[in-house]
C-alpha cells in the first residue's frame, strides 16, 4: 500500500480555494487535479446528455445527481495520467459519492491517502466567489481583489486575453451552493476524520499561507 500513488481529497465550501490550491499542488508535486465541477462544465459546454441534464441544476446552485457525477468521474479515472496520483477537487460531495470512491479505490487495491478540509467563514465566501474570474484559454484563476494578473486583462500564465466568469457565481447562487455544502458535503469531514486521514486547515489567510500549509501535508504523503 505504501507504493500507491497519492489520492488526496480537498473538502471545502464554494470559494474555499480548492481549485486555486489544487492547481498549485498539481504543479508542485506532479499530481493530477480532478475537479468534478470542471468536468461537469466541460460536459455542459460540449452539450453531452450528462451536460444537458446538469446545466440547470448547476445554475440553481444544487448538487448534480450522484449517477451523473460518478459516471463522469469514473471515465476520467481510467485515463493514464491518473497513475501519477490525484487531487480530488469538489469530489466526493455526498455520502453516496464517498462510498462509491471507497469502493472504486478498494477494487484497485488503493485507499485515500489524505483528506484536507479548508475551513472558512461563509459570508467571506460570497465575496470571494462573486469576484472570481479565469483565463478562457488556460483556466488560470484570478480575483477582482485578491489575485489580479500583473497586466490587467492578460493571463500571467499563458498570455491569453479572454477572461471569463462562471454562470453560477452570482451572490444569490453562491448562497444556495453554501446551503448544499452544509447539508450534503460538510458531514464528510467527520467521515474522513473517522478514517484517520483528515487534516483541517484555516483557509481564511492569504493564498500563499494556505499553500504552504497544504504543501507540508502533501509533501509528507506524496514523497
Ligand atoms: P465546483 O466547480 O466544484 O464549485 P465549488 O465547490 O462551489 O467551488 P468553487 O469552484 O466555487 O470554489 P473553490 O473552492 O474551488 O475556490 P477557488 O479556488 O476558485 O462545482 C460547481 C457546481 O458543479 C456545484 O455547485 C454542483 O452543481 C456541481 N458539482 C461539482 N462537483 C459535484 C459533485 N461532486 N457532486 C454534485 N455536484 C457537483 O477560489 C475562489 C476565489 O477566491 C478565486 O478568485 C481565488 O483566486 C480566490 N481565493 C482562493 N483562495 C483565497 C485566499 N486564501 N484568500 C483570498 N482569495 C482566495
């Protein structure tokens, strides 16, 4: 079991910094970020059957059905790059998804390496999410206040100039997403604590501080 590739879970409400931190960990440790939100948005953009079913649910700030999410995740988990180790960003989000992940890993002789809960204040998350935008070319994330590109309107990473905002990033929808998080996802913190794999991180500080705390945890398990 010691030789298995790391399987890391990032838990936290909308705006906690899961995507921001997962991308940094991907670069620093050579792991693969698996974001079910990104996979679902790609399905919506491609107009697949799953994407058509998910679109209105996502725009309302509710959770997409386990059936759709698990089908999309399993398709992604069989890609060869996943063998390097994964950071699960936004998955699992329900008891059913957590049980399905356990079964999927067990069938491959694997287990969860670490789960990290990014702990934040709800009200601050409304501002974080509604100020967010990203590069339409490479996906690098920015924020009106907290993380601006060096040159306004130009991506630091790829030089792209087409910035975009998500349809579900209105203050009203963020509040619905926070409700869904507390009702259906927050109970998973106790679930992973019970398994002995959970670490809690204060994610209200600057991005770099949260990154240092996470890198310490991942460095220990991904070494
Ligand atoms: P998803 O895409 O997963 O969105 P989310 O969980 O709501 O999380 P966000 O992407 O909004 O926030 P984040 O924690 O990644 O924060 P970020 O790093 O961007 O899901 C969207 C929808 O898809 C769901 O509502 C649901 O409908 C569906 N879905 C997805 N997965 C599902 C699943 N498993 N089951 C069912 N449905 C599912 O940071 C936010 C902003 O803050 C950025 O601008 C960033 O620069 C800034 N920031 C980050 N950290 C800091 C910091 N420390 N200080 C200041 N600013 C910061």
